[in-house]
């Protein structure tokens, strides 16, 4: 029977072989191009069937991206980031999680690429499941607490002999932030680099650690966990910074923790791992460190109990011993303390040359070589014996007499090692050709002592900045010897203070500052910039500022100098939610849609519709709120619904339809719980929220015409049980400020009042329009700024004092705009308000002229617009004032040209010629469509010929351009963007992003482009016509004998037995399926 059927079918196939060929593709599991493109950021989305509660996603064994630099990020709607992977971390791996969808974002740079990824299997579950992240052996119990984001490794009952810790990661561990290893394990611990979000570790004693096993953890990258340049985990030293001392109490020096130098090892150390390259050990007699040094043939010295410091490197003949040296002893806390009671022998003040002197304190004694200078020869005494030994080893003592003269030091032209050197006195006599080696530098000895960070400083006119004078060594003992000079004090100079020094600038120009310390000098340059930056032509088309780095300009939305596409105008944007600092900002558009931009993709993701309002970032709020048009209130840190029937939001406060006021309180700010939010009831009968501020401050009006405040607004964390304070009655307040024991408020008639601690309110002044909370200052309607600190009250009458500023147009805490359109800031850097910065008659610093508007962001950062329509940002980091022009008045926006007919846009990323014109035409070409069908299967496609012309002649762009093409409304998210070669025979798939209804890609060659969507088809339906029959079998046979070539999705549908070979077996099984001999291709696998 079957033989007859085959004969019949083959005859039919020969007849059908002349039929037209087409290919057709089914919607597949997420899969990147192989290899994937450079400089791409593309997202694939998979939505489970209705009712799906959990998923397991399996990746192919070939999955691979460029290690470290290219990233595959897996996310889901409710869980957020499931994991970020690089290299082959996802190869053959299955991720399981409780959600109904997932997205995969592949981000690459401009270097190497790889295979990319392929999802081979997705299993969907209709109920939530427990998916362990880590699997261990029989000697370990693993406790996973997702609520506290903690994973604990505990020895099992079988681990009675202290077996090593072993585990395998079988699922995402991106949720883990805390790792605990309990007592009972021994030996090497596995790598923890897969726990990238791990912020802290608790590791019991007795393990063997390697610093490389923690390189990729959040703990290792968090600078707050570092002590200078060293890092510890409990009793374990992971890495010792150059020249630093191992802290007392350390028990274990991990593998590869010390890379060089002379190291003092405390008695507490019980173990030193392999690959620690120590030149010399300083330790106590009989200590473990001494035993280790002897076993490993490392030079060691028994630690001193007495230390000698020379008061001056040059000791002239006749100098008494008490004037020549300072004697210290180590106390019970291992700290050095100065002593004056000691005995000395063999010191001869009138004898020049080297003397060996014995110093004794109680039972301890030490010997020191003291070199006495005379009129013929000067000798240098080095307080640090490590430095002295290093100089001897390097051959500075050219005559070999065991001491170093000034002539020898000045003539030395080699290298000087400063590893483990704590006192550099004596090096001031180094000559011009000696070089310091170590600490990552290789610099002239005369150039290493002071102001290492101040190579080239830019500052504004009449500004001040605190500076720290330091070198790569401790400079405390040299502070009195630091001196400054300036090549032009009218431009800039340094003023010394008792505890700090300050660079003070004057007029614009360039100046050289010289600093000398203990005979060593250093120069650095200060460039003082004028605020009167050049400006283009004035315009009425001024961008609209929203929040830090974001603004609307010419109908487009920008973040920095990057344009971001939304479906409609952006009305509001938050700054980063505080505990999601690196992950997202929220945007509300005019059509009521709520968006976020997650990670580095730069592509907006819609997360909600019908929203009415979002609150901007408050630097201590911990998050933000969003209110939809149905009265639902959402917390933005985790985007969770926290309340219904809400009428208004402000900061982290919300008002309900029942006129009840609540605060969504971030408990982590007060260490009550970990990473949780809860709603705290504030008051009833509330009419409106007036204002919210930092530290839980909220001002609100009640229905009985009273105004209340909760929270002080100054250094205050809001907690439960704190009662609101009534500020005023009969008239509503528009702003409140607390200072000392009083509250100051401005009422709706712009009258300033003081509410004293006795409950009495007194009128202070009329026509007051604004407070500046950080500075305790207030502004009147005529632009005069006063300080509450300057208020005086005599016989019930207030005197405002002298205005700090006049002519103020707009005011924030640290910046103001005057009526002449000049933008100013405090004279000091971060942390100083305007009011504080202008005490004692100081003037503010002018940032720039011709400013239209500004918005202050957290810390010392401001974004502002100028009259030419340009957008700028300014901030003051540690070592320089910093400008950045985000949007040029002309060049940036003029780089975009649009074809009105098709809506296609081109943005020139490099050189732009204003004389070029964009031409774009939709085309319907059967040859190009057939080419697309041959590659992808049966497709829907929109094709365009895109070109630019100059003087009527087609030209190619000079560099890369960004092309944006509207996506057809009926297209699913799974579409391709392709370029079709000019010969009509080649297709290149382009990396694209999607936003605001546009597909955007980068190219350096314009021509024919296509947006391609595959039409759904199933396994066996090779030609994707919706029917599995003999025509499909024919195509398989034609492919097997090279009459046609099935590609991509069509080839996958043809390989019905999935043996990766397309041959007559597949054709036979397709025929068997078509006549009902089999009902599912899984039967033949």
C-alpha cells in the first residue's frame, strides 16, 4: 500500500515541479541574527498563552556573544531584570521564572560579534512554581529567601568533616543581593561572579578565597566597600592596595591579594594564600607570618616596637639628640605614640659621619643610624627605613659607605620605589632626573608631592573651591610647610586656611599656581572662563525643560543630545527613582501613556495607558508616584499599585476621594524593613496638597481653612507616630519653612509670618513670594533675596536686614536667574546653598549670560536654555567646573531632514550639508518581493527607495546616518528591516530599534529599504500557503537535489524530523501527514 502511494505521489510531484516557488515563515521563538550585528540594541518579546503563570526558557548550545562587552538581558513585565549575561553564560541554559512573558535585549558594541542567541524551547505553566536558583551537593543545604534577597549556604547533616562548598547555578541569580556562608565548610569556595547583584557577603572563618571569584559582583564594584585601595570581606583580605597596611584583626590573606612591596602582617593573620608576591614581610617574632616567610623563602624583618623619626633630614654637627629625633612607641592598640622618656647611648653630637645609637624604652630597644653633617659633606637621614633600604638597593649610595649624602641623592638618575613607604622625608633632595616608580606612576621625584589631581583646572570667574593638598603619601606632618604662589593673583590664587586651602579666581585668563612642600615644588594650571559664552542668533523657539537632561525642542523629545521617539509630546518626566538610580526614568506623554526607558537600549517601553500625572524625583523620596485617570495610584520604584480612589499626588504623598492624605513611605530609608513601601496615614478632611519636599515634608490645606505641615523638611526622615503641625488658620499658607524653634510661612496674600514656639504668629513682611528651603532665605516680589538668619525683632517689629541679592527673576536652592538673564550659583561647590555661599559680602558666581530659563537638578547640577535656543548643562565635580552643550541652536536640529509624503526621516550623525534634499518613494517591485520571500518565506513588506540629492544629483552621505521609517500599523513587533542591494540580488538584515511608531537604523549607504513581516505558517507548510500537502513535499525534494534552495524559516519548516538534514525522508513524512497516516510530526522524531 505504502509503495503504491509513494509511486503515485512521485508522479504528482514531477507534474507539480513546474509550479511557482515561494517560501513562508512561521512566527518563531526569539532568535537573533547569526552572527548578530555591530552597534545594535534590539529587543525580542515573547508573550505566553492566556493563563500562563510561569515559564522555562531554554537557549541553544551555540548561544554566545562577545565576552564582557556585549550583553544579553532577559526581563519580564512583573519581575524586571531576570539576568544579564555575556560570553557563553546562556549556552544550553534554561531560565525559569514566574511570569507570563519575557523580553530579550541584545546590545553590542563596535568590536567583535558572535553567534548571538537562539531560544530553542519555551515551556509554559498555568500556575506559579518554585524554581531553585542554586543546586548543591549532599554536604550543603541551600536556603533561598527571595523576600530578603538572601541566599544562605549551610552545612548539611552529612557535612561532619568540613567538606568544601560546591554548587551549580541552575537558574537566574539576578535577585540575590546578600550571600551567607555558614561555619562548617573548608577549602576553596567556588566563584561568585554569577551573582552580579550581590552587595554583601557574610563568610564564616576557615574558607579559602580568591579575589577573582568576586570581580563581577556589585560588592566588588561598590567603592564604599573599599578602604582606600584595599577590600575586605569580614576577616578576609581580598586585595591590598599598594603601600597600604593590612588592618589588625585580619585572619586570612586570600589568594593573589598582595602583588608587590614590603608588607607588615599583623599577628592576627592565620593563613596566607597562594600567589601572594611579597618582597619583604614585617612581622612579630614567632608569628604565623614569620613561619610563612621562612617556608616560602621570603625576606622578613621583626616588627619594631620603637620608631625613630628625624625632625629634619639634615642634622648638623652640634645638634642635641632631642633636637634631632622624635621617638615613638607602639601602644596596646598598635598605634604609635610619641614619648619623651627614653635612654640613649653612643650619640656624639660633635662627631660627623654615621653613628649607631641605641634607644631604649623599658624592655624594648632599637638601634638607629644617625648621620651628622659638617661643612664639607651633608648626609640625609631617612625616617622611613623601607625608603632608605630601597635607595640603598637601587645604588644611590654610590661610594658604598652605607649612608647617603646630598650629592649622591642629587646625582642619582634612576628609579625610586615608594611601595609601602609611609614617610618620604629626605626625598626633597632628589635631583631632576630621579623618577618615582610605583602607585601607577612613573614621574620625576620633584613632581610627586602635592596636588596630583590638579593638572589642568577650569573654573568660573570669582569662584572658590576647597582643595586637598596631598600626594601619594600621608601629608599630615607637612601641612605647615605647604606654600603657594600664583603667576597672576588677579586671575587665580590659593588662600591657605587653618584646616583647608581654597582656590579663589578673579577675572578670566590662564594662571600657573606653584605649590611647595618640604622643599619640593609642583605647578598646575588654572583656566578661568568668562560666563559670556558666544551665542547664535536669538529665537523665540526656546526648548521646554522637563528634568535633568530632558527637554522638548522643535516637536521632539531629547535626553541629553539624543532624540527619543514617543507617540506624542512628553509632558512630564521623573528623574531616576532613588533606589533604581541606574535603571529607569518615567515619562508621561500627552496621550496619557506612561513610558520608561530601561537599561542602555534608549528605546521607550510603554508600561501603562490613561495616566494623568507623575511626580518628579525627590532626592530623598526613594521613588515617585503615578496617577491614572481612574484614580489608581502606582509607586514607581517597582511600578506597583498602592492605592485606589486617589484624586491627587505630589512627591510621595497622595490624596483620596475621601479627602484622606497618605504618604507612600520607603521603609529602607529608616532601616525599618528591607526594600519595602507602605502607606502611612497623615490626616483627614484634607482639601489640597500645597507642596512636598525632601525628608518627608508635606504642606497641605484642610477643609476648615487651616494649613498643616508634616516633616521638618530639614534633615528629617519621616516615620510613623510623628504628628502634623498646624501652621495657620483662617488663611491658607502657600509655603512653609522651619528654622530653629520657629516656623515661617507665606500666606495666600503673600504675607510672611513667624509662628513662634509659644504658638503665637507674628507678621514679618508683605509681598514675599518664595522660600528657598536649603538656604533659609526668602524672595520678595521686587526680586530682593533676604536671609531668615538676618531677621531681627525689636518691640514686635521685624527688620529684614540687607538683601543678599537684588534683581532676582527666578530662584532655586543653589542657582538664580536675574532680570538681566544672567545665571548665577553659589561661590562654593556642592553642598552650599546660595544664601550660605554669599555670607560675609561674598558675590555669587556667574555661570552664563543670555539665559532664558533653568531647572536645578540634584547636587550641583543645572540645565538651562539660552536666547539662541541652545540647551546647556553645568555642574561642578571635584576638580573642575564642567559645561556641556546638549543641543546646539543650529547644528543638532538641522541635521534632521524629513520626507513629508512618506514620513521617513534621516538624521546626519557626522558631517551635514544643508544643501542636500531627501527623496523617499514607496515602491512595489515583484523581483524584490520574490527575493524577500526566498529569504524569509512568504512575507508582507513595505519597500522604499530612499536617497538624498544635491543640486538634483543623487549623493551618498559623508559618514553614517540614522534612518527612521514608519512601521505599518498592522505589523507585529516581529519584523525585519532590510536593505536590498542595487543589483536586486542581495539582502542585508539591519539592526533596528523601535519607538514612537518608527523603525530606526544606522547606515552609511542609502538605497532600497524594506520593512518585512513574516506570515504565520507551521512545521511542514514549506511554502506557507496554510495547507500541508504534496506541493510542500515537492519543494523539499527540489531542495534535496539542488533545484531550489530553501532558506531560513522555510528551511526550518521543511526539516520536519528535525535532524538538521532536508531530504526525501522529510518529503515522505509531509506526504504521510497530508493523507492522515500521521497526525503530528512529533511522532516521527
